C-alpha cells in the first residue's frame, strides 16, 4: 500500500507545520484521510496542504 506524507502549514505571524504519514490505496483516499485527521490547531489559519507519495529509498533516482 502506498505511503503518503501530508504537510499542513498554518499560523500567523509565525508559521508552523503539521506533518503526518498515511497509508492509502490512492491519492484520493489519502486526501480523504488527511481531511478527517486535520488538526484543530490549523483550522483557523491553515493556508497550504501538500500531499506527496513517498518512495522507497531504493526506488529513488
């Protein structure tokens, strides 16, 4: 099952980051999981959410 890393940027004036790793069958499923686990601290002022598929170290170029 693919692994995804979710990074959420929030906070003003000092930005903070919330990072979580997910296992999901697809990017769509990872997006759904990320919204379900969205941190309360970021609800008011989050301005960016990035989801990237993780690659195994031996598969990297």
